């Protein structure tokens, strides 16, 4: 085991020293499927017999500490510490070592699929609580609801279990079953649900036709299916005869580069989409679009959380004149990562191998894209998404109380000392509860939180100043 762990450490060290060489191999191998924002590669367990000169001191220190240090330290602990130290020395937040759970979550993000019951969960008062079931999922079909607390799985209590571990237990092979013991607010008896796991696909593209015959497409992330579903959505909208198109990339963190390239090939006017460059600034690859320019105006909504692949597509549209950007400056992530998966190990290494440039060869690192039409959103857009993790009552204080007050003020319930659940806050909450058919007890529970967020969302669209600016732009064109 010690030798196996040491070999893994040596592989990681070799990869960090030779990332540019690895990228050179990847881009010249002719494997176009590997050309992604996240490159994948399996080392196959092959390690050179000859010890590199740079590693001799490392091995000497490792062996010395293993044999002579005062206390016995597991070799895997020392190796993990050495790997963390090597990675930290790079000063790159996008290069990091991944354990089994991180690898699994990355796989879900990039493929857009997982096997489970299809529920989003969080911890509320240290209990696993359902945020929402995914539409059409097994969880929705059996009747699980937002706010349900999962107390046990297959009869075994999960009280005190971490959220990551609970999610791992809920997931499982397609066709297998899991029994959930659920506490639902307002009911004394616990509920039992037997759910059969299915293969769940996460939707990353949503579209509709807005008033004025304007097409609207939200892209939440880029996975291996995004390009295909964007193409279908755009075809549906164009068949409906849209007079303009708004693409919403707000809060889109990026994802697979290939998903973004496939989308850009449908919407970016003929020309370069992006360039990738190596550590010396030399262009290693150019991605092209051969699409015809659209005969309707296009606007892209962006904000400070529009990043990576989303910035590539938005930047290509801006530089090519295919669209205007509306909103706020973007995040500024302009690097491409490679994922090294180690044969026989449930771990991986994600590390940076290249930068990308926009068609006008702008480097977006740190500064991001600058919108053509700058517009900030009202503060309520920050408050209404806040994940309340405890019940609130008179006498409580903190950031969650402040966000509760801001949401009620947005709906017309004014007053109360900021961040303090005082008498006025309780009075306002009772008024909201009474107006919305709830028990006016002045307690901010999960049920009241869901109703408050729902009421805010009903009128939120009327206050989306960035979307409104994009619509105005359409009317001028």
C-alpha cells in the first residue's frame, strides 16, 4: 500500500512539473473529444521506472520521516500533505486534488446525469431537508415536497450525517430502491416513501417566447448535452418567428468547453469563437463558427457570476457583433483545466493547461467581459435566494433575519430594526401569514419561508432591470 501511495504522489508531482507537455500531447493527439474546458485523461497506472532528478530529495525526506520521526504518521497523510503543498505553491485556485466525492460531483456537472431519486437537498437545523424535487423525477412522482425533512434511509437514521454523505446514500444504481422516512411540517406522523432510483438528466437549457415575440433562452451550465438542446431550443423559437433573442447567462459558472463551442457554432457569426494559448502565449488551437449572422437582434444577460465557458460564448458574440452584452462585468475565468484520473484510485487531479482568448484576442483573466449596456439588479435579487437554515422568531438576530425583513419590505411590509427580529418584524410576519392563508403565529418556519419566496418570485420579473433593458434594446433595433 505504501508503494502504491508513493507512486500516486510521484505521478501527481510529475503532472504538475509537466502540465504544458501534457497539454501539448493532448492537443496534438487528434482526439477532438478531449478538447474541452475540462480535459479528461486516465494515467492507466503507468509510471516511469527511472526516478526523476527533481524527486530524489522528496523521496529521501519521505523515507526519513517514515522511518525516524517520533510518531507514526500514516504514509497517505504525508503524501496528501505533500500534494496539497505542491498545488498550493502554484497559486492557482483552479488547480486542486479531488477525492472520490469531488470526482463524482464533477462527473455529474459535466455529463448532466446521475442515478438517484432527483431531489435537491440542504441542511436545515442539522437535518437533511428537500429544497425541491426535480421535475419529472422519481422523488416528485412519489410526492416528496419542498421542506420535507429526511430522517432515515432504509430504516437507518441519518441524524448527524454530513450533507455529502447523505447525498451519497440517497444516490444509487438505476433500478434499486431506497426507503425514506420523512417529517413533514404540520403532520404529527412520519411519512414513508419507497422510491426507485432512475437515471436523472439535469436540464441546462430552458426557453420561452416572451411578450413582443422575443425569444428567451436561459443556459444554466455547459455539459455534454447543452449544445444539442440549445440547437433544438433555437430552432423552436425561430420556427415561432421571433423578432429578437435574449440569452441569459447570469450565474452560469461555465462547464465543458465543448458544450459552449457547439452552442457558439449555432449563434456566433462566421469567424473565430476563441483561441487557446499555452504558457508562452502561443496560440495552440482556434475554434471557428461558420454560422450565418442572424436577421434579428440578440442580447446576452451577464453578471459577476458569468464565468469560464459562458464567458467564451458571450465574448465571441460581443467581439463578432453578433450580440450586445447587458448587465454587469463578468467573473473573469480565462483558463482551461485538465482532469487526470488515476487508474485504480478514486482520486484525481484538476490542473490548468491553457488560457483562452476572445476573437479579438482579449485575455479576460480577472477583469472579465465588460457589458455594452451596464445595468445592476435591485438588491432583492440577492435576498430572495438566501437559503434559510433555521426557524426564526422574536428575539433572534443575524443576517438571515435581515434577509427576511428585506423580502417582506419588497412585498410592502415595512419596518423593524435591521437584522433584529423585534416586535415590528413579528407584526409584519403575522400580517404576511394572514394575507397568504397561513397560521398567523409570527414564527418563520420552513412553510412560511417557502410561501414568502414564492410570493417574491411571482413579482420578481417586473423588477428585473437587466432583462427590461435587453427588451428595450430589441425595440430600438
